[in-house]
C-alpha cells in the first residue's frame, strides 16, 4: 500500500499541483522526492513496532538519533547546493538511514526475546 501511495505521489503531483495550486509549481519535484520516503518510513515504523513489542526501546532511540543527526546535517548542507530538492533529499536520506539501522539491528538482535 505504501508503494502505491508513493507511486501516486510521484505520478499525480505534476498533474494536480498546477491545477489546484498554481503558485506552488516549483515544489513538484520536492513533493515527488518526498513521496519516495513513504516506503522506508513504513518499513521503519514496522521495525519500531517490533522493537517496542519486544521491549527493546534502546534500538528505537538510537534509530531516532541517527535519523535526527542525518536530517540536521542534511538540512544544513544540502539546501545550500541543491535548494528545495536538497531539503527534500535530506528528509528521504534521514528516513532511509533510520530504516537501514533498524533492519540491521533487527537482523542482529531482533530474534532474542
């Protein structure tokens, strides 16, 4: 379902935004990039739920710290060079790094109860 939402965001934003929000046509690319983050965010929330169910909130905290660090660094550096596309990319990178950490932690430590 999240893949479908992501695909709809990527394909429909160039059609919908100019018709309903003509002043925001320059944000179409940023919205398409942000639509990509739906998939890793969904996978990340599934992993977070599993860790919280196993009462291993330490991994959730570490994942959130990694995501925050990536987001702050990305928001400081990427918009300088790439503008709004860089800011959107920083958000996607943040979501992806958190999800990658949670998946790796789940493979290594998730099986133990």
